[in-house]
């Protein structure tokens, strides 16, 4: 089975006469994960705006199905989802596409920065695959902005691609401020993305996350049926970097300026008995916070932490 978590990089630098290690921010404490092996969907909020949805847990997977809409012209097409109560601004969300009914013209994937979830009111951003079954065109990956349950593709954020129903895939969707990236991986290969799309939009700054499937047929009177696994929704950890200060013997530490509620800490050994807050003066420029630390210690280890 492919791992749930993204890989966590480590960076080791050796400045003159002094060893400094930076631990880039790893898996944060603020995260929601589910491999569905317990046979329940505790922690999930069923999204069933027109009462057509069903949720099935079987053999460690999560199957979402929608029956046809009772009135597509009144309520729109059949759709169903599951949402998490956790809410993040900068996010990483991922899920495995185990299988789907490839005979259906449907759209499915992940949604983030969700708010006002309900009939005719849901907003957020999605990274989806549309089968486009029965059409002359192949399948389509898209990043969409959702306004009142209606999707609009972000400019340039799409890719024509035909997924094989016999193959499992992973959708990975990240958002930093108004920048979004969607990546598709063919499992078990998580090294090289099959496709990557990007988009930009400032409308929604934070919100929840989840999975969904949606009847995408022209008349909106068909079913939708998709099975998921290995869900991860977490706050995106800010990277911490280090460099020599060209004007002194100090080191320069920097991290993204969207990480306003993180604290920089230092220890002189690992494992550390304690970490101290590094209360040096912090400045801001070019999208980053930065500060300096001297090289008086024989070794120093740094981390960003969120209360």
C-alpha cells in the first residue's frame, strides 16, 4: 500500500567551524486521516444535499454513491460527499481513487476550503477527474472554484487525460494563499506525477475538506459511484530554510510569511531535552519572514512549531 503521508525532507548544512541542522517542518499535529480499515466513517459529516447519497465501508475502502436526482431541473444532478470538520487555510489534501463506475459520466475527487455546505450554498475549491463517458473527448482533470454548488474552472487549470478503471490513482491537492496545485499519481508510484495542473484564485481563504462524487451527465438524471481510500487532510507545513549571511558570521533563517502563527525554536542537541523560542528580531521581505542567529553554539537545531 502506498504511504498516506507525503515525504518529509531533512536538510543538513555544515557552516564553517559550526554544525547546524534544520528540521524542515514535518507532519503537523493538525491533521485528519482515514484509511477506513476500522469499518466506520466516524469523524465524517455526510454531505447529502438532495437526499440521493449512500455511504458504504467495505474491505478498508469508502464507497460513495448517489442515485439519480428526483428533479435535475429543480435540484440539480445527483451528488454525495463526506466532509471533515477540520478547517485549514494552507492545506494538503489527498485521497486514493480505488475504483469508479466507468460507464457513468461523472465527476469526483477532493474538495478543500469548504464553507456553507448545503443545498445551493456550498463554496470551496475542488481537484477532480471527470470521466466524460459517452462524449467524444477523453477524461479531464480540473481545479474548480465552487460557488453555491456551481463549479468554475480556474484559468488554465485543466488537463485532458484518460484514466484506466483497472488502475488505482492518488489525487494530491495543495493550496497556499491563492495558489493551487493538483497532482495525479498512478499507484504505487508516488515519485513521478502522471499529471500536474495549477491555478490561482483569491475568493476563499480557508475551510474544511472532503471527498465527493457527482453526476456530470448532460441531463443530470444518472447515478454517480466512486470508491476512495487513504484520505489525508492536513495543514500545510511551512518549509524552514537556512543560508550563510554574506555580511556576517551569522546564519539566516527564513520561512513563508503566510505562517504567521508558527514559532521558531532552537535546540543544541538531538534528541532535545527542551526547545527554546528563538526571540530574535524577525523581519519580512519578498514573501518570507527571516531572522538571524549567531554561531556561538557548537551545534544548533531549528524547527517551526504551531501551538
